C-alpha cells in the first residue's frame, strides 16, 4: 500500500473506545492510520473463519521474551498480519510439513523389503555349507539311506 493514493476516513467513537485504541497504538508503536487500516483490512478480508463459523475454539497462550515480541510485532506490521494469523499460519505450515514427512516415511517403509528378505539366498547357502563334510570321505552310503527314507539334499 505504500504507493497507493490515500483517502481520509473520519469517524466519531465512544471516548472509552478511543482511549483504549490510543493506548493500544502507543504500546504497539503504530499510528492511528496504521491501526485503522489493519482493522479495516482484517474486517473486510478475514484470513480465518470467525468464531461462529469455526465451531469449537480453543485458546493457546504463551509468553515470549521482549526482544522476540518486538521482532514479531515489526514483522506483523510489515506484513499487515495479526498475531493470530501469524501463529495459526506457522502451526498449519508445521503440521503440513510433518504430515508430508510422515507420509514419505510410510511410503519408504512400504518400498523397503522385510527384514531378512534380502539375505534369504545367503542363509540357504550357509545351511548347505553346514551339511557339507570336509573330510573327503564318500557319503554316498549315507545319501542312499536318506533317499530310501524320502529325504534327499541337492548340492
């Protein structure tokens, strides 16, 4: 809005509300014009549902160090955002990122073979090796007896 033409709005408000607004703008280091612009923008272009539209609402409250608060306040002012819009945006962004990460992890697990599946051929070779006799003796008699009983082992 810096290069846009400006128009004036003059309104009369209750003295108590005026005092509250004046205290707010002084404590937040903004001008009356900036405050009214933000309020009008928020009313005309809400970024989030109103309480009535959103269903059940819950409150998150926390404290931050003063220097971080000032940085946030400056950021909000530069980006014409409310604290609520900013925090909800950050939360939604992180939840979306986390969901994508979990989905990618699930897909990666589905693509990986079951533990031990890759080593099946190697394990079978090791079993065969265990049954081999390195003594050099002829095992043909033992194999004949095994075949009669219905047991044979190919090598």
